[in-house]
C-alpha cells in the first residue's frame, strides 16, 4: 500500500469591514483555494478565540485590498484548513495476483479555522467607527467561519465518504481524493461567504450596533450549540479574564461576553 500525505488544504478568506456609506461589491469577502501548504504563512496562526486589537499585527493591508485601504476599517485573514495529520491513503485492490485499481480514502479528517495575525490589519486612520464596534464585527466574522467548520466536523463520515475515489495508480487516486476534498471546502466556502456578506450588508452600511448586537447573540447561541464539533483546542495565548457563556468551559468558548453590546 502506498500512502499519500496531505498536510493541509485550505481556503483563504479575507473579510473586509466597510466604512459607513454605500456597501460596494469590492468590500465583500473574497476567496482563493490554496492547495499548496507552503503558500500559507504558519508563523502566527491562532484557532478560534476572543480577538483583541493586538491580534491585528499586519503593518499593511492584504495585497488584494491595498488600493482600498483608506476605505477599510480592518481586514481579517481567516482560513479553512484540514488538521495537519490528515492523510489520503491509496490502497491497491488486487485480483488474480494483479493490482486492478486503487481505492483512495481520507483518514484522520478534521477541519479547523485559523486566523493569521501577521496578515490581519487594522486601519488606524479610520475614525468613523468606534474601535469596539470594529473589533466586535471582526469577532463575529471569525465566529461565522468557526461555525461553518463545526458544521463540517459534524458531518465528517458523510464528507469522508464523498471524498473517496478510485484510480489506476496511487498518485492518480490521491489526486482524485484531493480534488474532491477541495470541492467540499469550496462548497463550504460558498455558504460561509454568503452568510458573511449578509452580515456585512446588515451592519456595515453605517454604525448599526443594534443589528450587530442581534448577530452577536444569534452567533453566540450557535457557537454554544455546536461546541462539541469545535475546530481546535483552546488557544494557550487566549487573553486572561475571558468571560465565558453559561455552561461553557475553556475549550468550548463562544463569543466573549466582554464584546456583548448589552
């Protein structure tokens, strides 16, 4: 049996906060599929947790929005990815002493949401929106990604079955499984981008704390109900004094109540 190892398949997402005024198409989330793990800067990634202003360490906005930097409040670089020890196994099927084809399956599959702090950027020149409002907005975006990943983790057997493939060689089989994995991530990406864009349209046409507060409470409830399928363990660098929701432990953290607008 020949083993093909997939260390990471990710969908890179950049979510943008528009300044007050008309919400244009350029401000909506953009996506790209990254099939090569080397394309992702892994030096400063965090799993889902409470964000602080210091998590936005980028000195410049992401290249995709650099020409629009004067109109942005912040840019959050978040990613869907598989866990690092996921594997694609290509198993030969033998008949009459000959390999007829290979069966490809994914093992150790689990999905994660991470934020790249060195890429994420805060517009210090933007003064039209209060900083707590911007931070809460980015927290909700991060949570939307986390919820999408949790829903995928709740469907792991189904998704693993959808990724199975056959091929005439081990390499061909691994590539076919990889292609199906990317398709599943792309489908999840479409869903999360639709929700993220709806959130932006509901809240970013101006200063709308009431609408954003409604999203905050709804997303918090969904984080709580999906806690068993969380994408990663609690971050070791979570800020001290994080307020947890009722019945939550450190590894089932939802939206921090310190960011609740109530």
